[in-house]
């Protein structure tokens, strides 16, 4: 007789209000009971009720990782019922939880102006997006993180310090699969070194012009018999030559090439 199975099913129904986990367990026992009494429709009915409760329980979980295991359980029950389509729907609900979480984390990370803190959120967002089967969203999270580090690098004056930040940006760009942004970041780094080189070159030229000024002044001071002033300038000239690391002859050649020649008294 299937009366014992009906008793179990009734008990499961009563448990739904106060003890969902126990209700699910009793529904499964009732389903097994109906198998022994060759009642396939009743079995399917009990499994369906169990699956519905499991599914609702999964939906109520905020943590998508915890929810995933529960969704998997519901999916397995639907497979036991021969309802593969419904099983797939359940897993899609699990994936959606991950995707929604990833989107929320990404939005939160974008508001964080500290690239290091934001990276922790972007990393979690990328992981959740990946678990949710949305690879493009996962890549976008890594790219967002790369953008923040790149922006930080652009704001750093020292090209070597900036380069380390650009390298960090490129690690995340690589995870995001963007060769274009990697190259842009490298270009930003190169531009900083290039600017630094230009600034140094300009500074060096300014120093050379300073040497020319001192040389001409020393010449005139000597002509005016102001040897003390002339000697002081000669010391300045020697110090600058040593600092630049360029022989006086080369400096004179450069000045001549710029059509700057010594004065004639």
C-alpha cells in the first residue's frame, strides 16, 4: 500500500512552513517510497516539490557561491525527474546571481579612487563573472582595473616610478585580453621617459649657454683687471663642465654650430 508514502508527503507539506530543509528531505523519502510502490507520477510530484523548495532556497541566498551549491542540488533533482530543460534553467539562475554580483562589485570598484583597493573588488567581480559564464564581463573588470592603474601612472612625474604602475596596469590588461590597451600603456610609459629626456637635454643646453655666459664674462673681467671675479667664474665653469661631463672643446664646438662665438675685445 502507498499509504505510508502519502503520510510522508503530508508530513513534508506540514514541515514546509518551519523547516524547509527537513521538508525537502521528507519529500525525497516520499519519492523513494512511491518508487517501491510503482507510482512514478507520485514520485515525480514529490521530487518536483522538493526541487521547487531547493530552488527557492537558493534564490534567497545573497552569496552566489553558497547559492550555487543549492542550485546544483535543485538541478540534480530536475535531472532525476527527466526535466533537463528545467535543470538548465536552474543553472542559468545560478549564473545570473554571479553576473548580478559581478556587475554590482564592478560598479562599486569604479567608485573607489584607490587602484589597489579597487583591484580587490575588480578581482572578485571578474571571478564572479567567470563563474557566471560571462567571460566578456570578466575581461571588462580586469580592463577597468588596468585603466585605474594606468591613470595613476599618468599622474606620476618620475618615469621609473610611473613605469612600475604601468606594468601593473598591463598585468590586468593582459588578463582582460586587450593588446591594444597594453600598447597604449607602454606608449604612455615611453612618452614619460621621452619627456624626461627632452627636459634633461634642454637643461643641458641651458647649462652650456650658462658656461658661454661665464666664459665671456671671465674674459671681460680679465680685460678689466678684475682677476678675482674672473677666477671665481673660471671655477664655476670647471664645475659645470664636470657636471655636464663634456670637454670644453666639445662645448665650444656646439656653441659654434649654433653660431655662438666668443666675443672680440
